[in-house]
C-alpha cells in the first residue's frame, strides 16, 4: 500500500487569488477613503465659499446702512431657512434669527476636517464673525452635500465591487492556467508512487518555460534513477543466479560428509558441518526466492495455470499451520462464500497463502484469532487474511513489499524479508492485486487482501 494521497486539495491558484483579492480589497478601501476625503474637502470649501460671499455682502450692508436695514434686507430675501441659518446677536440678547424654532440639537461644524460618516443627520456648516459688538452666525445646511457624498459612495461601491470581482475571477483563471503543469506534475508523481512505476515520465508541454525545464530535468533524474535501480536489480539477480549452483553443490558435499561414519563419530565436526548445511539451505532458499521474485516481476516465471478451488487451497494452507497455531493457542477460521473456481498456479497460490499465514501467526499474540475469507464474484476471487497482531506502523507500510525489507518489530524473529515481495510479485504475475490495511492501535491487526481474476 502506498501512503495516502491527501484527498481534499487546496488549490494554490485559489490561495493566490484569495491573497490577491484581499490585497485588492484593502487597496480599494484605502483608495476609496482617500477619494472620499478629498471630495468632502472640496464640497466643504465650496460651501464655505458661499457662506463667505454672503457674509461679506451682509457686512457691507451692516456697515453702510445699519442693523435694521440689514434685517430688513434679510427678511426681504426670504432665504430658505432649511438651507441657511442666519443669526445676529448682541452681547446679551438675540437680535435676529431666521429659524422659527432654533434646533439646538443640530451639530454646528465650524472647522470640519474629516468626512462625516453618518450622512443622514443634518448639520450646519457655520462661520462666526463679530463686528460692532454683534455676533454674526451664518450657516449652510449640510443636506445637499451629504446627498452628494452618499451618491458618490454608492457610485464608488458599484464601480469597485464588480471591478474586484472581475479581477479576482480573471486572476483565478490565470493562476489555474499558469499552474496547470504543476498539477500535472503532482498527478504524475502520485501515480508513480502509487503504482511504483519508474517508467512514467512528466509531460513537457512548454519546454521553454521554467516549469517545462523543471519537468525535463526531473525526467533526466528519473532516467538515472531507473537505470541505477534496474542495474541494482540485475546485479542482485545475477549474484543470486551465479551463487545458487555452487551453493547447492557445496550443500550436497556437506550432506555427503555428514553421512560418513568417521564424521558422525566426531560430534564437534558433525555439528559444524550440520550448521554449514543449515545455513547453506537458508541462503539457497533466499537466492531461490530472489530469483522467483525477479522472474515474476519480469513476466518470465513459469506458471502452471489450471482451474482451482480457492477454498480448498485455503483449507490446505490452514491445515499446514494448524499445529503452529495450536502451539500459540491461536485459532484460524475459514469463511467462504459459495463454491467457485479460478485459474491460477496451484503451487504458487498455496505459497502465497502460506506466506501470509506465516506472517499472520508470527506477528499475532498468543490466543488470538486469524480469519481467512474467500469471496468469489463473477469475475474475481478475493482472499483476505486478517489477524489481531501488532499491526504495521504507518512509516513501514510503503516498504513492506520491498525486497529484503523487515520492519523493526520483526528483527528478532525468523525471516528473510522476501515473503511479501514474492507474494506481491506472484499475485501481479497472475494479473491480480494485493492490498494491505493495518492498525497499530487497539484493536490492532493487519489485513492482507488479494484479488485474482477468475480466468
Ligand atoms: P519477513 O516476514 O520475513 O520479515 P515479509 O516480506 O514477509 O518478511 O514481511 C516484511 C515485513 O512486513 C515484516 O518484517 C513485518 O515488519 C511486516 N509484516 C508482514 N506481515 C505482517 C503482519 N501480518 N503483521 C505485522 N507486520 C507484518
């Protein structure tokens, strides 16, 4: 099993667009605020201009014709009291006001620097002048200015919002397009890892770009890795092949020596030769397995395929391990669906099941249970071996099918680290698939599941 590939992926293009979008929003807000400020300032200075002009006019009348004439002129003018505030007051009393009922709650702004955000409430923009012991207050209502400000703010919103949305959409599309080769890259490398297929190469669609050059460079790396990997494999196979025959000859010679009475009468020599024979057998077995794996992987393993009853094969394999299971107080249960048949090499299939059962028993605690399930469908047969053992740590899972790999927990136990490599190679040589799921926390255990086509 290869390590899980994250299912839900956050797209870089989405993240980039999100960041650009955020920056765009902040910049637009700053830009809109600055524009709002300047617009407000220009409206205010325009209003002050109107107030100043009127103030100068009234002061001219006051100095030439006196207060009574001024009040008369103001009354004749019939200025809109909603728009204009005109107040004249002496040191102690109010002399004139064009407001029937002066509303003291209305704000009077004499020096407004900052734009008013609440544009609903009316305010007076006022100038105050004192001359000839008279206080002159001229105010201009803020409603018109506020309306202009509101209209401007809406215009700003309706212009900036679609602009931001369109820019974001464009940005997202550009990023998606620009990052397409990277997604391709990721997909291919995931496939490579999942299928442990070193033949695959990255697609180079635009060789002149940085991404195209990266793909080309990585392909060159992969060529080197594949060459080294194949060379290593070939050397291992050659060594295995070349060592097997002299080793078999050596073991035969040792066994012949062990039969001689002179050796049998010398316990020390006999024991040494017996150990040599045992070790030679172990190395021979290892070399044979290595050769089998190599042949199965290259498609040259001779397979004597014939119709088989998978349930019978499973039963026979369980039978082989029944004594060892009994010794450990373990129970091996066989569950199977309706009788069925599949076409496979009987010896190899039995070897596969024996390997899986051997591991299941080896890594299970005493008095535990092992379940072997045979499930047949119309096209395939699935055989599962589930144990209640220690489980396989997540970091070991991608390597357990590698040749000579042994997990930390199995270092003390017997084994060559070739069992699962052989199981996988044989199953794949049959056109099948081997999967594993495992859990190291309670309830721990591993489940090896092989699927073989029925024909
Ligand atoms: P070996 O059993 O000779 O060590 P294998 O190729 O059969 O070699 O297994 C490789 C490794 O996979 C083992 O060393 C062990 O760490 C792990 N393994 C295999 N089967 C099981 C299992 N049923 N439970 C726990 N670990 C397992």
